[in-house]
C-alpha cells in the first residue's frame, strides 16, 4: 500500500467487485467501515502468495490474529491503517481474529479434500466476511441469509485461482463441476437473500458475478456495474 493510498483506493485496486458493491452503501461511515473490513480480508488473503515458506506465512497471519485479539482485550490498535480503521469501526475483533485463523489453511500444501472441506474453507473466509459486512450494515441481518451467496462467490473465486495454478480446489473438479456447484449455491441464495434487510444487501451483491466468472469470462467494468446495479435494485442474484 503506497503512502498516499487510502483504504478505499486500496480496495478499489485489489478487490474491485466488493468495492463496486460498497458504492451502494448509502451511509458514508458504514461504507468506510466495510471498506476497512475488505482491506483486512485482502491483507489475509495475500499472505500465502507473498511468502517463500509456510513459517513466514504463519508469522504474518499470527500478527494479524494477535492484532485483532488485542483490540478485543481493549488494547490500543497497532500502527497500521487497516488495524486502526477496524479499531474505530466497532466490528467484532474476535470474529476478525477467527478470519485470520481460517487463513492458516492457505498455507497447507495440496488441494482440499472434497466438497465438505471446500465449503468449510469458503464459510470461514468469504462467508465470514459477508456475515460481518451484512451485520454491520444492519444488525438484524440473519447470518444464514448470506451463506449461499458467499459460497457462490467464494467458489467462483477459487475456480478463477485454479486457472492460474493457485487454487485449493480438488484437482478433479472440472469447470462444469465447479459451475454446477456455483449454480446450486446461487439457487439457494436466491431464496435466502429474501430475508436479508435492504441495507445489508450490498454485502452479498458480488455473488451476482459468480456465474459469469465460473464460465471463464471476465466481465468489463460496465458489465459489472450493470449487473450489480440490477442486483441491488431488485434484491435478486
């Protein structure tokens, strides 16, 4: 992160889908908090690809986990813009620490063993992220109402990484199999999100892009904007 780059700039650069969805959060303070959450997710997600060995990855993830645990204990935030923003956000630091813990799985060698392990991983990463964002936007949001959407988007993201040799998906998952699993989660999500408060919908809106990604097509920014705008306006995925 460059010295002059804000967290909003960072998320726009490294997580454009969630950044675009965050533009539909009307409350500026809540939007800034969610952006801090997305910046934190990026910091965790990039650890495995930025270290030369698992031990270095463990050290970095432990730093983030302990930083969140310190916030939970009422200590002053560490001198890092993301930590400081999260400290001011009111987001549950223990839930944030659990997100860091889930990312230790990124340091394991070899693919995840079957659909059960894949879904458990997605629930602890993309799922936990969506739950935190949704509940921050509306405290009445049911965590179960975001599960299918988060799984669809998370699975599509893992498929995209598999194409460049970085995914933990089982080696025998073909594109058609991955697409079928994403489609199944989207069918579940379309029922679940009906229970989601309008204010919290931006937390799941990126799932509107999942079906496109798993077809090995990268939509342009105009298409992304159109799909996300339609999704938020209709409450559909």
